[in-house]
């Protein structure tokens, strides 16, 4: 039997990411976001949804450039900490033990501890209610070579033990059960 609930966002799990922004060290900001996702593959586009009252919102709105830093089990404490503390009162990079590094294209810093950093520029900011959505172009992706397969060069995110958010809780991703298209793939040798 199914039950009706009031409307709400129950699309879980989502990646728990750290978004970094700011053009200079004195304005660098870090915020934890789970309302993040893919919009388009060609051209590559994504979004982040941010509450206007967040300290980082003004920096994001002014500069329109940011980095989506994927997180790992090892980064779980810093990810949560950056989500419950305000940049108005804390130097999140320093206090969370995160290392800002230079991005390749955008002026915002990336997080050196992140396995994958996605450099973005907002093309549009949509006020939708509790959150504003930054509809953004993906300008560059930086992958940590610790997670590249030595023979193929393919990025192995599962080796980084990614962190996801689900209805107020953080989880590690489970075991792999297949790849895209495995349900219709023909078995070899038969």
C-alpha cells in the first residue's frame, strides 16, 4: 500500500558536493550543496540551487563562477561542517582542513582534496522560491590522477568512495551492480 504525503523533494540520493567561489583569497567561500545536477550533455551544463540567505550567495551572484567539488567518505566531516557553519563567522577552508587550489579556467578556487572538480560559469540565475538556481556551463573538469586507471586513463569515481546525501543523512555509495546498457548487452561466446 502507498501513502500520500504533502509535496516535497524526495529525489534521493544526491551527491553531497562542496561548491567553492570567490575571485581572491579574501572572498573565497565554501558551501555544501546537495541540490546539484546535470542539465545537458551537449553543451555540458549543470545547476546548483542556493538559498539567497547563504553567505556565499552574494559571491556566487556577483562573480557567476564556481567549482563543484565532489566529495568522498574521507571528506564527510568537512562536507557536513561546511554545511552547518556560515562563512560569515568562519574561514571554512582553514577550519575544515581543506586546501584551496587554482582552477584552470574560472577564478574560483578548487578543493585539492576533491577527486573531481567541475569548473562552471552561470549563464542564468533563476529565482524559484526558497532557492535560486544557477544554470551553468561546464567549462572544465579536473580529475585527480589518484583515481585514473593506469592502463586506460578512465576516471574511477567509485575508488574515491563518493559521498551522497539522502533526506538529511550522508551515505557512502554501495557496490556496483552493472553499467549503462548491461540489461540488454549480449553475452559474448554464446
